[in-house]
């Protein structure tokens, strides 16, 4: 019925104007995340942040206090005297590391499994999907809590646990993309040219899966960062001695009346980080394929 | 735009036309720019007559129907000029909800794809009864009785049982019959059928066209048949208007137009379809590609593809005029009709 | 439809079995010896061995597994190490509180989101829609525990309007319900909006308009009836996230629910209770999803009338 817009689409030359408009939704979040990453790398060093160091004189100081060494505690200090800004940035470092490593692990394994299940089908596919069903019956934070309580705390454990909790969505999305592409003509063509299975999976079909993988990855990044923070908040994530935005907020709950900034400001940072990934994910999805709405 | 109203040159004025579209202009705002979907379209439809509107995808034929029924997608499309006169009211100037009041009771529409045009979660009895219940305020029982009547009238077998079924339980042809039934429920004076047979098999196409012709004979309603298929409308339509790039490039009585086209585009269309007389002859497609509505060529929109183009064609938009030697109600928007096309 | 129901039921049963098994496996992976934990540091080796035999921990794991399944079906998850009452009893005391919270949050979310989503969809890309979409995006990015803490700070500590812990009356429900409902509201609003927008471009909406129906009648029932169908399934899925969120929210507000029990059982190393909590929560999720799927089959005639 709307044949007019269709005719327009068919005749449209590539216009730089349209591309530029959408890139702000992608560039903006990337910029924010980049700045945060820079901060996470350098700020703790600049402030000489040491999670195990206590400076009782500087305990619970409000934002804006000037320390004896002349530096200003931009966001105040925490209950052991560490500068909150530095601590937040150190926590961000942990969040980003956990996020990236989990995505790589969960994304890599999940996508691989999804590729194989989608391509070969049969019992492997059924088995994988049943396992996925069982896993999805656990609210993911629950599964993470359960696993961490068993494996013990530690950043590596958190990464492993969150990877286990999140591989499923990669597997499902990639699998469904493979099912769509498997019977496309260019794949059949590659087969008739004598390409072997491995070649078809990795050189022919995989490139067509990159777009959905990117979309899911950017959305999942936010979820993983939130999950790590939640686990640390509950005391089952980052161990004592490793700073984390979640555990900082948790300790701050004891000082809500006296030092509200300890709980509040790291949360704002977390919000900004997750929001940036959310906007990025939306923008990527709109750019590549609006039908990839993940039902989380 | 100097578009001469066809009816002014018409041979027999049988009273005022039922619907008179004059110089209608519609634009679509898209991400890539503003597209001129209709660039000054004018035609009349008299009571009881059947006008076929033909053209390729993107020619603007569906947009015309949407504009008449206030169905243009609100965020993107809008009427930017011209008028749509029905019973003296200019529909183009009226607010949408007022125009909608005329829908179904005076002007009704049948859409192209009957599967997606019927609501999948409501029984067809409900959908057929809906015009009676909501527009006429009829009670449920009475409305369903009317719905049953309509179903029988359009030839659905076993109507008593099937009235409680859902759209996905019918075949394509049956769904189109149901759509037609829904459209004529309130006895409209004008039925617009937007590619009613495109989504159907060839055998079913003929059945539907016959049904439309029968219904028209019974009710005396006027019809606008929109299609890209010159053959399918041939039996039912009396007059035809050929559209290209948002303009009407030729219009006239259907037999005259098919036998003696007055515009190179029509000539091209006729040459490119197979017919029994020319068996064994090679088909001649129209060269070039459909026009880009975001940037139409200067002068006649067809000039990049026209085999008889000259400088005047590239400079000046031709207006609809009756060429010398052709029938009085037959007009074409071409500078060179008499020179390049023969009226044998 | 019967085939669909049977298949979904079988799948649900299979998943429940899988859940119980996974929990069994994971909890058995605990490095500590439960018998030692109960007996304490001062127990002698014989006492510990005796306790192990009593708890059945010296049996081969397959026997343990089968016993576990058998007991689980009967609702016996063993005794809590810390409270010496059956684990299920502890859960029974707190589960209604969580159920209340979850249901309230669901109700609030549905009542708020659907009108908002519809309103946004009817004003696509205009100011009202953009505001709602942006706010939804921000809410979805909010860390649940953080907003809970902030609300605690503002409404409890600073304004002293609402209680900060426990379950002392209906006013204790307000903040946890709100915090729990927020992400749900954001997601449901966006889904309603996008579902309605998608449906609006379907052919039958134009047919309804061409019938001259008023815009209100076009939206309700024609559009909404179709848009709500996929939303129902997503509500079911979101319920799981709601349950997960309850764990965190209950901790923040010290609300006596199954989430708080779960967290404390981890800290106290009370593995029987932990096991039971996880199985109960997961089972609840499976059941809710099953019900939602059945409901879906009922309201979509294309499924209802198929095999």
C-alpha cells in the first residue's frame, strides 16, 4: 500500500546526511564510555588510591573538602578515608573489566554454540535449546548468586559466573540468525562451489551474524555491569580489597545519615555507564535491524 | 499546473460528477527528503461508472485512494494542494474525523492483501457486523443477521457456520470476498478497490472481478479500480486513467485507450504485455527505470524513458489535452501525441 | 490447542526437573563439608562421621540424588542448619511476603505502563513520546539496589515519611513495591508502545479506518487486542527478572521475604535453605511462565484453533 516510500527506497542514493544523524546516538555513548575508561585507568593512579590504606583523619569528609596534601576530594571521602572519586574510578575499572571479559567469554562461547546448533541442527540443537530452557528458568541474578556462593568470591569467579548466566542469549540470537541465513541463496551457492562445512559456517554465515551479535553485546554489557554491581552489593561479588561500585554503595548504606555521598554518587556513575550502553544498544539495533527486540 | 478537467471536454455531461478530484497534490516527508507522490491529479467519477486507474508501483495510484479516504499516514503524508469534491464538500479541506464519517457510508475501500487487511483476532461475523453496530447503532443480533446476508451475497458457501470463523480459516479468494462484503455493507455510492486481485491466483482474479461487476450492476454504485494489470480491469471498467510519477498521463474510454493509446507510456505498457494476436513476437519492455519521486526530471516526467523525446519534452510539463483526431473524452499529457502515435 | 497445552506442560515438567538437578549439582560443588559445618569445630572425628551417615552424605551420589528428588517432590528439603526447622517451613513463612510484593509490583507496573505506552504510541515521535521514551531508558539503566538506597535516604532518613526496614504495616510496602516495579514499568511501557506502533502499520488498522470507525474504536479494541498478545508473553518472562530483583530489593529494605532469606542463607552457609530457596523461586518462575503461555494460547485464536 505504501508503494511511494518503497519507490523512494529503491531509488535512494547513499546520502551522507542520513548517516550522520544516526551516528550521534552511537558516537555519544562511545565517547562517554571512552572517557570513563580513561578515568578508570588513570584516576586511581593519580590519586594514589590504595583500597587497603586507611586514613582516619580524612574519614567521611563531604565533597569539596581539601585534604592536607592540597588535593580536593571532589566527591568526598569514604569510611576509611580514601578519596571517593578515586575509589569510584577504581570500581569502574573493575566494572569495565568484568563487562568486557564476560562479553568476550559469554559472547564467544554462546555464539559458537549458536552457530553450530543452527547449522547442524538435529540432536545437538535440541539438546542445546533444552539446556537453554532450563537455564532461562533461573532469574539470572539468582543463578549468579548461587554459583558465586559455591565457587567463592573473586573477580575471576564473577566473570565465569556471569558468563555462564549470559551465554544463552548469544546462542539464541546467533542460532536464529543462522537459521534465517542457512537457506539463503548465497549460502547454497557457496555449497555448490564445493565449500566445506567449516568454511560455510565461519566465512559465509558468520559475517551475517556479526550485526545481531554487536547489538546484543552492547545491550548485554549494561546488564553485566549492573549484575556485577548487584552481586558486589550483596556481598557475593568483588571480594574485600577489590573496589567495586556495588560494594562501595553497600558500605555507604551504613552511613546514609552522616555521609550520604558514599552511596549516592557511585550510583550516579553506574547509571551513566549503563545508560550509555543502553543508548548505544538501541542505536545499533535501529541501525541494523529493528526486529531484534530482546525480550528481557 | 494547468490541468484541464476531463469533464469539461467530455462529450456527454450527465449531470455533476459524483467525485471530482482537481489538481490534487500530495507530498511525503521522508528521511531522504520530500517526495511528490501526487503532482496535480485530476479526474472525475460519475455515479454508476467504473474508472480504472492504472500504473506501476510508485505511480501514485494507491496514494490517490488514500488521499480521498483520509488514510494517508499522518506523520509522513499530507495533501498540499488541490481539492477532492464530493457532493460539493471539499474532502481535502475537511478535518480527518469528518472525512471518516463519509467512509463506508458513501465511499468505501477494498484493500490489496486480504490476509493482513482483516483483523486476525476477531471473528469475521464481528468484523462484518461492526459497520452496522458502530455506524448505524444496530443491535447485535440484527447486525449479525445483516452480516450473514452479506456473506451469502458475496458467495461464501456454508455462511451460517462460517460466520463464526476467523480470517485465517479462509482461503485468499474468500477473504477478498469478505473484504468486499465489508465494504458494501452500508451501501456506499463509490467503491474504491485498491489492487483487489493482485494477491490472488489468476482463476480467482476473474471470479472477484465478476463479483465486483455483479455488485455494481445490483447497487448502481460507482467504482474506482486501481491496478497495474491492464488486462484484469478490461472487462469491468468503462474509463481508464493511466498514472505515471504522480500525474495522470492519459485518460479516456477504455477500449479507445487500449486500441489507440495517445501517450508513449501507454503505448509502451501495451507493447510490453503479451497478447494472443502478437504470439511469436518479441516483447518490448519500456527502457529505463521507475522515476525517483524525490527528484523528478524537468519537463515531462517520462522523458528519460520516452522513445520520442525532444527538447520541449525536457523543458515543459505537458498538460492533459485532447489530441486532434482522438475521441472527445480521450486526453493525454504529451506534447507530441499526433506526431508520434497514429490514430488509425 | 490441546497439543500445544500438552507440549507446554511436558516442557515445564522437564524444566522443573532440570532446575532441581542443576541446584543439586551446584550445591554439591561446595568445597565445605556440611556435616562439619553443623557439628562445629569442636566435634570429634567420630561425631562428624556419625553425622555424615545420618545426613546420608556417605552414600554414592546417585543415591543421594534420587533421595533428593524423592524428598523434593514431597517438599522435604532438609533442615536449616541455623534454625533447626525444616527449610521449607522457613520458606513458607516468608514466601507470602514476597508474593505480595511481586503481585503488587506487577499490578502497579501494568496499571501505569499500558496507558503510558498507548499514549506514547499515539503521539509517536512528538514531544510526549520522546519524553516517555527517554525517561524509560533512564529508568531501565537505574541500578535497582542504588535507587532503593536513594529512596531509603530520601523518604526514610531525610523526610521520615516511611519506615526503613521490616514489615510493620502497609506503609512498609510502598518503597519496595515502587523500587521493584520501576524497571518493569520502563520495559512494559516501551513494549506496549512499540507493539502498538507495529500493529498500527498493519493492514487491518487501515481497514478499520476505512470503515469509518472512530479513532478510539480503532485503537481499542482493534489495535490493542492484537498488540497485547505478545506483551502477555513478555510479562511472564519479566516476572523472572522481578523475582531476581526481589532478592536485591528485600536486602536493601530488610523486607522479610524469600529474597532476604536467600541472601542470609548464603552468608550463614545454610545450604539446605539456599537450595530450597532457589528451587522454590525457579519453580515459581516456571509455573508463571507456563500459565502465561497457556493464557497466550487462549487469547490468540490462531493458536487456539490449531492442533
